[in-house]
C-alpha cells in the first residue's frame, strides 16, 4: 500500500511539471464534475416536478370525493325535509298516482327555479305493483336500504341518492334524488379549474335514442363526451393528444400540454362497473396556479446551478 501511494505521488509530481498536461487534466476533471453536477440537478428537479404533479393529482381526486360526498349530504337533507309532509306520506302509502304526479312536477319546478342544476326528485311507492321500474329501483325496493352513486339511465348519467321511505316500522317506498353528472363542472369551475366527464362508449346502449342522438362526440379510444355541456377546448386537447399519449397519461394518472394540466380518475357506477373517466385540470397559465409555481421553482434551481457553473469556470481561468 505504501509503495502504491509513493508511485502515485511520483506520477502526480511528473504530471505537474508538464504544465500543459496538468492544465488539460484539471480542465477535463472540472468539466466532468460540472456535467455530473448538472445531471444530478436536472434529475432532482425532474423528480421534484413529478412528486408535485402526483401530489396535485391526489388533491384533485380528494376534491372530487369531497364534492360527491357534499352532494350526497345535500340530497339527504332535501329528502328529509320533503318527507316531513304528512299528506305526501299518505299519498305514497296509498299509491295516489294523481297526487304524486302533480306534487313531483311542482317540486321539480321549484328546485329548477332555485338553480339546483338538473336536480330531479321521484317517488316509488311499494304499493305500486304495475309500473315497470329499472333494476336499481327494483333491487333497492327489496333491500330497503340507502343507495348512492353514479348511474347511467336512459335519459342520461346521474349522481343519484335513493332513500327508503319509512313510517314507523312500515316501509312505504323510495325517494330518489338525482342530478346530472355534468353539474360537477360547475363545482370545479367555481374554483377556476376544468372538468369533463368522459363516458365509456359501451354505456351508450343504456341511453335512449333521444338522449344520445347528436349529443355525444367521440374523444379518444373508447370514450365519448356530452359535447354541449363542456369546454370544447379542454377535451379538444385530449383529442389532439392522440390515443397513444392518452393511454400513457391515463396509466400514470396525469398529463399536460401547452394549454392544460389534467388528471384522470376512473368512474364507476352504483354497482361498481366502469362507466367512464373524470378528467380534472387547470390552465397552465392560471394565476397562482401550481404549474407556474413548479416552473418558477425549477427555473430558480436552474439559474442557481448555471450561476454556480459560470463561477467555477471563471475561477478556473
């Protein structure tokens, strides 16, 4: 070991005597050091950016869950208020179709005037044995339990709450409160974000001809959109991205282009079946938006790194 160290010292002494060779070695080592340093800096900023994107994606998903939970709670409060009406409970128990039809029409008109976007209320008396009900109502009638979630019906896609109507121990039927899934757009736009719901094309068979005729536009792969309900520029960028980039962004959960950052979350219905995608995002130029914050942070790191490199080079020469 001692002899090896001595040989290295002798080699170093010989190299130092050759000024040109010594300067070349120092320069090469310095440049390599700078390249390695910049490599680690760039990797670090890329990693930070990715972590921030993942964090914001999670934040959007939590916001979606909170919004859906808030809607469910609002529907419960509405149903509890409605079911304090004794005459209504009597009509449900007696299956008074005339009263229920007039009451339902009046109620829905009132909520429409109060701008509860596309909110609809229906009653299903257990005594009504002649009407043909959809499977969700039939199964809930048997279980006599609360059901909530997203449902694709003939008339559209809805955020739905179905509550049992009880009078003491007696089960009288069901109250259904539902709202178009397109109403989620208003909730997100209130926070200056973008939202679009992409319906899986296989679910189109559940919609009536009137509900889907000329209203849906193909977006990408197996997804379509109710085009008049959303910002065409937002979902148009997904169309422009093409199927390959879309598949990649959907797999990692987020993506961006020159206009928008967007996140993707699978949408399932009341029964747990995949029915589409929630797409949530924001414009890249949004004031005080996180994208600008991240870019500012990365630019600051790059500027500091560049300044350090220039200082090292000036010191060398």
